[in-house]
């Protein structure tokens, strides 16, 4: 299970395979509903046994409603000479997401209000959507906008907004316990690479890796459109949420920025400690805020799941964000691989961050006769011996190995080895059944509290 430092050759190949998958997903015109999401989930499903759910338009989800399904066949602005001066076929960002069907002719003056540009980046196409207000529009390079001549333009948007469904994919990998670790990524952006093909590529590879061997926790992966997708998933899984022990939203994992962990709303969730430890010295930890991706929904007060978020650059904080410059040149195999390996480290910590009980807590048990301690007295104990002393001292059932790592300054891996040795010598009890039962009891209490609140 340990993630060994990869050889340079392996590093290149794993990173390249993440990048190649992101590149396959990149051209697809995704939105919060429609064929693009299905095509995307089909590519993921070819690698992991995803269950694809379809939830009908009009379904109420909390304060929201699943919108009409949007699909687009073609869209263009055509000049008097018949040239497609704005062409959806050239780049799917050219059409405002969820544009309603249009067939008309307008003067440049009339058309202007429908054209979105980025004057500060004249060669980039902005990304715009209008999911919940019926509208239409085009996005284009500011440079091309300046080149448009006065005159009449034909506008053709061959789209459909019709009753259909919202599509999301879900994968469950059962572990030894029913307690769940939830990974979430959004699947609703068209041709944007870092946001959001990188998240889908890393999460798919992570699911493959987790499925490769038996795990302590049950792992659930949800690939859903942002906001309405996570709300829909929450609505349909509300009765199961008490099982979620840790949750992590994955997004923006391919750019060259440093890894950034956004803490959960609770701020002291175990996942907060785990990811902060996994990133130590090689990334930033930022506080929770009620903005961003699906952590907004997972951490809304009615759920308050222990959900953090892992990105590299954060949303809105890199110039290419939500523009055509967030393309395959922004993401790199090395960045994707680094993100993936960090996720692997996080999973290892989740799996092994146990609490123990010292079975001989009155005074120090003798380690020498048990073959655990150096025979020769007088010198300072070696790191491994220190680690055993720390684990024995702190193991009263309340401190996890990560708590002990922080307090002692010793590496988690050394403490974990010490705990294994002490357990093998009969000095520590590994209490998975006890802690799981306690956890379930706590979860039941939380759920009961929620149920009461809802019915009052
Ligand atoms: Zn986005």
C-alpha cells in the first residue's frame, strides 16, 4: 500500500497517462445536463464501473429544480459574405452555455450586447453560462470583436432546451467497514482543461488505484455537474450521509501552482488534519469559505459534512481561469501526477490513522524482554524507540497516530511502524470495531438530530 518514490521513468508514464485522459475529455462540450456529460461519463466508465444516474428535469432538489436538458448541435454568427465569424465548431466556449435556440438576423449594434469579450486578454475567449435565466449569447476574442464590420449578421443557435434529465456518475468501492470516504468532482465545464478535466482525470485514476486492494473504508466517488449535481446527489443520499467519515472535493489539479487545501466548515475535521499533514512543506492550507465548488453544498449547515477541497491554484486565482487559455497547455503531466500522488498519500493516512489503547498503561511496559528495545542502556533511544514510547504514552483511545505525530514531531510512518510492532507484541489493542461502533453511534446521533430538525 505504501506509495514509494517513483522512478523518473514511472513518473513520466503515470503523469502522461493522466494527461492523455484529460486530453480525451477536453474537446467534449459539457454542461450541467446533456449529451456532453453522458459522453464524459462513458469515457470514465470504460475505466471504472461507474453507475450512471439520470434524474428528470423538474425534480425538486431542496431550494432548486433540475432544469431542462440542454443540447447543442451547432451555433454560429455569419456575416453578409457567409463567413462564420463566430463558430461553435471552432471552439465550444464561443456559445454561452444554455443558450436557447435562435434563428435571426441582427445589425452589429443589436448583436453587440450579446457578445462577451475579455479586453484585458484580447486573444482569449471567455467562458459564460446562463443556466437559470433563458438567454443566448456568444463569447469571442476581443481582437476578433474589433475586426467585426458594421452590417447585418445571421445568428443561428441550433440548441434544444427540453425535458430530459441531469446525469451523474457514482462508483462505490466497498471496504471492511461501511464508514465512507467521499470524493467529489464536477463534470460540467466544456473545453476547459484545469477546470475541469484535471479533476476528472485524477479522480478516475484514484478510483482505479483504490479498487486494486482491500481497504478499511468504503470509498464513494461522485462525478456530477457543479452545484445542481451535488445538490441532487445530496438529496438522493440524505439518509446515508451519516456514513461519510471524510470527504474531499477534487478540482483544478493540473496547473503548475502549488497544491492548496481548503479546510472544511468544521475546521477541525480529521480530513483537515490529514491533508494538512500530507501537504506539509509542499502546499498551502486555506480556511473554509462558502464559495468555490461543491464544498459549498457538502458544507452547507444542514449537512456540515467533514469535506475539504484539494486544488492547485484556486478558483478565480489564475489568469486563465474560465477562459479558453485554460487549455491543455496549462496543465502538465508532472502537476497531474503530483496531485495524484498526494491523493494517494491522503488515502494512506485515512486508512492508517488509527487510535489505539495501551494494554499495560500503568507505568512503562518493559520493551527489552519483548525484543522491542535496544539491549544496551545509556544512549539516547533511536527514533523507532522514541516512537514506541510516544505511541504507548498517548494511546488511551483518544489520540490518533496523526495526533501523536503532531505532538511528538515524529514522522507518521515511523509511528505507524511502532504501533504495528507494539500491537504484535500484545502491548496495544487496535480497536477498529470499538472505534467504528463509536463512530456509528455518533453518526446516528447526528442523523437523529437532523431528522428532528427537519420534522420540526
Ligand atoms: Zn469552473
